[in-house]
C-alpha cells in the first residue's frame, strides 16, 4: 500500500512539473524560437531533471508524515490530502521561475 502511495505522489508531482515546463516554454516561446528544436528539447529535459529532484525534496516530508499518520492511526484509510502541500510548493516554485 505504501509503495502505491509513493508511486502516485511521484507520478502526480512529475506531471505537474512537466506541465509547468510546457507552460514555461509557451510563455517564453520568443526566446526559444532562435534555438534549434534539438537544443530546445535538450534544455527542457535538462530542466525537467532538476524539477524531478526538487519535487522529491518537496515530497519527502509529506511521505514521512503520511507514514507516521498511517502508523499511529487506528484506521488505514487516507486520502490524497498529503499530496496538496508538496504540489502547492512545486507550483509556487515553478510560478516564480516563470515570472
């Protein structure tokens, strides 16, 4: 069960990060117009690696708190509420990057 939680969290934050990279590329399309497509793709994928590392750093405290919550509570049910704080932090960081 816990592996599924980590997989869902990682996938969700990865999709958020990838979508924000696309927004970034669309927002600054004039600056990318002079670059060849291969270099533009390389730059976006290189930035995506960094975003994945940041999303893991944001997700780690949430996963640790969720693990403690599951271990200390009587019921084993949980929602996706634990994913909101890291997702919000990631969106704020990406939004600041775009600005």
